[in-house]
């Protein structure tokens, strides 16, 4: 695991004696070989914690075939080269930022899963702590809102390097389509959320086609929304998922041109108009009521 803090403050997501011993046993030579903003830390799995989160899974949503990808190389290899681009348009980003402004309380502790170099959090709002996760350290290091980040392939290891009940909110933006073990990831999100904590999963119709799972590639806009709903529902303890949609006015929210040319242009973001916005939101145990 690779963790970074722009202000050089250490982050110890695991406080077990084994991990503390391992951190302190790193030779000074090894530490000096790393950039000053980067520290390498290794955490052993806590089997008891892992078991408790897995116990929350009531059923599996995907078949084995539904989890497959056209490109089977490790995701860490695919994302090894940084992509300093935006994967959705400005209208989508604006809608998402407004949603965060409405649902995320100031001074919250936030985990941004599968993040990148762009932050969609409202600039005017201050949060207590924002931890980012992704597959490319260079991208995450450029994200101005992250206090810390860690690099991890959730398709290889779903355990989140955080204590239970340590975040008020977890976010996942335009990336849920790449999860091959979404049930386990959602169970881990449930574990790290505090009671009343919120999980916001947002997505559009764009994707790296060869890296999206089969169940997503072969689905429709409606089926993809329902798939994310089922991810929430398969974990015991989440509230009833809330679906938020904002479709381009040009499409009227109804007709969709499914011609191969239109589909390819949409995939590449070459069509005029806005990207459709979808978000599925649920809370751990209960939805808080704030005055």
C-alpha cells in the first residue's frame, strides 16, 4: 500500500502492534530512497474484521461470467500511466458537486474511493479529513482535496485499510463499473462508515469498455442503475437505496439512438449535449435528520 500526505503528517490506518513493528523496522536506507511525500506501509489483514464485514453480505449479485473483463491484465498495469483528463463533462461534475454540497456535512471525514487527480467536492466547504484511494499515485498526488491517499487494487484485495466506523461518508465516482467483487467492496464500505454515514455512487454512460465488467458492458442505462441498487441491497444494514437521475434535455429522458456510430461517439464523449447523470445513495443503518 502506498500512502501520501501533502503536509507530511503520518497516517496510520491500522494500529495493530504487528503493523507498528513493521513500520518501525523499515531501514533508514529504504526510507531515504522514497520521496519525502511518500511512505510505504504494509498492513496485515485483520481476519476478524474481514470476517465481520463479509458476514454482512446476504447474497451475491453477479454471476462469475458477469464479473469478467475483456482486458484481463491486472488493473494496476492498465492504470500505471496517469491520465490527466476528465472522464465526464462539466454538467455532470456540476451536478455531482451540488449533490455533495447537499448531502455531505462540513467537518465530515470522507473516503473517496477510486479517485483521481480531480476533486468533485465543493471548494467552499471544509472537511475534517479527505482520504483518497485509486490505482495511480501520480494522479492522486495532484488531487488538491486529498489529505492522504493510498493505492490499492480492489479487484485483488477488497479490504480497506481503515478502522471500522471511521468515516462519515464514502464516495465512488464513475468507477463502480470496474469492480469485479462489488459485494465485498460494499460490505467493506459499510464497515468503515459510521452509523448514519452516507455512501454515494455516481456514474454516467462513459467507460473504459475493455475494463468494465460484463454485467455492465452488456447492460442498459436502466439495468446499470438497478445493478448498483442490488449492490447496496445485498449488504445487510444499508437503508433503501435512493436513485437520482439527471438526463440530457436533448434526449427528453426517453429515446436513445443505439446505432453503432452513435454508441461509439457517445463512448468517446464526442456527442453534443450533457452526459447523463446517475447516482445511487444509501446510509448505514439509518438516514440522519439534521435541523
